[in-house]
C-alpha cells in the first residue's frame, strides 16, 4: 500500500493501491457514458452486497446523511421512532429524528453492554412505533447488536427495522433477503458510509430500502427534505445518465472497485476474517493489561474500545504511537482520556495489526509499564489462526 501510516482509527480505514488507482482515474462528466456504466455497476454491486429486492441510493454525503435519508423517508412528523442505542452513535438518532418532528423514545444500554431484548419487547408493546433503529456496531463502544434476537421482536410489533451499518457493512452479514423466524421478518433499511469496512475515503452515503420500506415512503407523500428525499434520487439510481445533483465521480470509481474486492473475497470469508482480527487484537492487548470495554460476547469484529491500565496517559500514548506511524482514536464522551479505540476492518491486514501491537507494546514500555510485545504478537497470531482455521 502507498499509505505511509497505519490508519487504525474506526474510520477512515486503510486504502489499497487498487482503490487509489481507481480514485486517481481521469475525472469524466457525470453524464459521460463511461462514467454512467461505472455508476450502474456500483449500484448493482450494492444490491448484491445487501441482497435487497428494493432500491439502493449511493450519493455524495456521509454516514450522517445516510441516517437522515433512512429516517425522513420512512417516519413522518408525529409518528413514533424507537432507538436502540449501544453508544454515542445510537444516541445520535434522537436529535436527528426530533429535527423532523418525529416522536422519539430511546432504550440506552450501559456503555459496553447490549440493550436487554426483553426491554425492547416491553417497550414495543406500549405503543405503535413506525420504526426501530438498530446500530449494528457502535463506533464509540465497540458493541455489536444481535440481529437474530432483535429483528424478530421488532417485526412482530409491526415496526420497520432500520439498521445502521456504518461500521459493519462489508464486514458483517447484512442480508436484506434473510428471514428472521418468519418469512416477512426482514431488515427493511440498511444505511452506511464508504470509509469504514468498505475501505474507500469518506464521502459517500449509501442507503438500501426493501419493498416494505419503499411502500412506507409512498404512504408518507411529501417529506420534509429535498436532497435527502429518495424520490428525487430514484430516477438517477434507475438510470444514472439522468441528473439530480452531481455525483462524486472519482469516489464512485473507487467505490465500484472496492465492492468488487469485497464481493470477490465473499462476505462469509470477510466476516470470519473480521471476527478473527477483533478477537486477536483484544487478546493481544489484554496481555498489556488493557481491558476491552465490551466483553467478547458482545464485542464488534470491526473495532474495539480499550480501557487504559493505570499509568497510561492518553494524549502521550496516542501521540507517541502517531510519531511511530500508528494512528488510533481517542474515546468519546465520558470515556475520553480513559480509553482509546482501534479499528481492525476493511483492507486492514494481519501484518498491519502485528506491527501495531508491537508498537503499542514498545510505547507502553517507554511509559514505564512492564509488558512483553513478543507475547502480545504471539497472542494476536494464535487467535487469528484459531478462528480462521476453525
């Protein structure tokens, strides 16, 4: 890779040369048939990745825009939305929805834990919710949601399932054709961004709607949006030679290339690889006395939030790592200064993680901790080998 640093934050993630080459291709007009062909390919590959019978929308924007598109096109003013939150980014649905006059209720877990499914079932029994949001993996806490448990509970209540896949898509299964218990118990909307497990630079908002979600949009009539209104984008997604707003041409090149890489590897293999990386990184860091916020039972395969042992200064630790070319992220909210977050997703390789674990150990040694980088690297590789070969 051309990358001079190990970018191991929870997004953006490392970009491989093949994607850089696509990104650097000659910029063409957005109605040029050569670009239109690539845009069509990217749209079709998105449908293949998510296995949807509906429509997908790939537009310039961020994961936050994708969240807005998912909500404003399914839940109307005065209707009720239930948010299942496992951290900062689950909570973010609340002000977003309220800005459109939607009634919001939230079930929040203690950071590092999942919301109790029994609480979800009880809350849904209290009233008619139009939709429920699930953050597949929360970028702030490293907690993953159990879709096999939550989706049937939500669908049994008659609500739509809106899945925030920003830090999960292309690493974990998000199959919109999959039935969870009953034939029609399926994920209705998946929203995501481009810069995490998909592995291209930031800049794309990606949202998929199944037929049930598209019907919900139809029933809403006019919505309080313009750029975010999927009806303005639908003609372009069906025929990219048409115009609504200028697409990010070079990012579409990169995205189409990234999806080819993802689909060639296969989502099952990618999921196993990400599980192996997550478990391996956490096992290695435990040898340093660093405790993951989330237990292994609820830990996300794509990133980890790691609590510092006594004697580690957050700013000094991350600064020293950065000087050595390893970039990790600070923790959010009340965990700021008490933990750091490390991504292990997308185009990240086992060799990158090995280098990162070695460097983390060396920095800890400089801060006076008695740690064994060699043992940590061995723990990483042993766990990865066990998971991949199991």
